[in-house]
């Protein structure tokens, strides 16, 4: 389904992206400007604007993929934990519900008491880095 102005609908329908998981209900792809390598977006295929609008029949498929990714971060990337975040309207840069699943390590400075409550600093992947990270995640998700 194509929704005018929906960036994620365009991605799911063929714009360039690096997919790590896909089924009939949900797609997961690497964030193009990650907080850390492996930062993944989990997106329902059906266009739904906010978490509050997510129908009951998509709750388990959507959060099931979020949970699978959280579990995969350790064996795939050596993560010690994960952060899962969903913005609803405020700071929701795209009007399509999506979860950020981010691998965490002690000392990663995503939360730093000395500089404020949270450092949400984006970075870029180096040449070939995103593809290598995606391959590790895909292998761990099998």
C-alpha cells in the first residue's frame, strides 16, 4: 500500500534500505543514521500512524519482532542489552508507527548523567559496515 508522504511506506515498497527481517506483517531494517551499529527500525507493513492506532491483531507480530531483535543483539553484535523506543507524535519524524531497537553496551553513553538525560547522537555507517551488521543480525534471527 502506498500512502502519499509516508517515508516508511516508500521504503517498504522499494526505496533503498537494508532489511534484516521481513514477514507478511512486519519489516525490520537498519536505521540509515544509527545511534550505534545495529540500530534497527521495526515497521508494520500496514500504514498505521501511531502506537495508539496499532490494532490488536498486529501487537504480537510487531512486538514479537522487536523481542527477536533484542535477543539477537547479543550473539550477533556482542551487545549487553537493548533499548526499545517508540515516539508517538512528539519527535515522531515519520507519521507511521515504528520501534527503534538499539543494541546497548555499558559505557555506550546513550544515557549520560554528566551531559543530560540522553545523548541521541546519530552516526553513519562506514563502507560495507551496514551490510556486515545486517548479515550478522539475519543469521542470529534464524
